[in-house]
């Protein structure tokens, strides 16, 4: 069982920012300290209540990721952690962001549905227009909805459903390409697909059905293919800040591929969060829109 203490060091000037107060060029990220993080239930193949999280290590790893993002110029706002909601730390699942709009998640599993009101309140406080899908329209935010250029790519089947992706695309007036996820280890799109810019993305092909593989190959000119070893280290669950790509440690082949394209990989250990099925991207929500979006 996770313990409530110690609490991560606060981020100076990180809380209660209105989005209007950030410069338009500032990278703006939402995070949640892992005060109550732990594996209290099992809703994906990575979770095992018998494999406990080392809470002190989790805090150290989270703080290191936060500090890296700060060093890259990111302004970070925080969601207040809540007892009984251990996965609130995975803010990528809060919503899909588009300009000043936030399409709020509708979590499939009851264990996470309590997160919705906290994310709603945080995003509203930050000045976003929070949009909600109808009940039953399961949709798990930026975990399953990622822009590459002007096109929205959406993962469905394991968490989100296809009709939700169509509804989200209508709300933001963008084309959506639904991609069926077929490997339960990669239950969200952001665990196996990471747009870097409008023409480049990281992916693990075996996570997609044949149609999804064909669509991605036909639409994105430069796909960086992960091997399975690095895919299960959540190499695709990366945070892109300009030319920098922040990943879990243990992804040397991806690092070589990134450097060959003039990109700068930064790795940081996130093993405690991998135990729950998440990594760098899962721990962040880009409030200003991903770098790959046009």
C-alpha cells in the first residue's frame, strides 16, 4: 500500500497559474505529485498489487522528470494529489487539449472515474473551456488522442472507443484517424506512438492492427520503429520539448535514432511508474499543445 509521505518538493511558482499569464511560446505542462501513488488495483497487464511501488524512489524519479522539464523551459502547474486516486499522477489522461479547449476524459474503469472532477476543476481554474462527452463515451484524453500535424490520431478498443474519437474530432473540427490497439500491454496510444513533429513519430508496429500499420506508414514519412525490448520500457511514452525527447532510461537504440535526426534524447529512470503501466508522457499533459501539432 502506498504511503502519503514524504511529499515531493514544491515547484516554485508552479500552482494556480492562469493560462493567460503564460507567454505564448512557453511550454506549459500539467503534472501531479505522486504523494498517493501506488498499485492499489489492477487494470492493465503491468499492474500487480504484489509488486509494490517503492514510494521514496517514485518521488525521486518524479522530481527528476519535473526538474528536467523545468530545465528545458517548461512552466509546470500541479493537480493536487488525492487519497484513493493513485493514478491521478498520470495527467496525460486528464483531457485532450486543443487551443483553449480541454476535452475531458471519460474513464472506462471505475477505479479512475473519480479523477474526472479533479481534472475538470484544475483545467477550469487554469482558464480552459472544459468540454465533456456523454456518459458511456469512454475516452482517456491525451493517452489516446495525439496530433501529428493537423491530423488527430486516436487509439481505441482497449480504453477509448471509436465513437468517442469521432465526437472529439467534431468538437475540435479536425480529421481523426482511429487506430485499433491489439496488444493489451500497449493499452493507450501514447504507450506505442509518439509524434515528434509533423513528419516524424516513434512507434511500435505490433501494437496496431494491419490497417493501423498501413495508415501510419502512408501518412507519416519518418517512422522510428522500436524493438520490443525498448517498447516494453515505454520508449514511445516520451515527452517532446522542441528538439529534446525525454524518455525512460534503458532505450539506447531509440537514442541513436533520435541523434541521427538531430534530436537530443534525455533519459531518466521511471521504473516505479512503469510498474503501473506509465512513463514520462503519462506523467505530463501539454496544456499548450504538443510540438507535433500544427
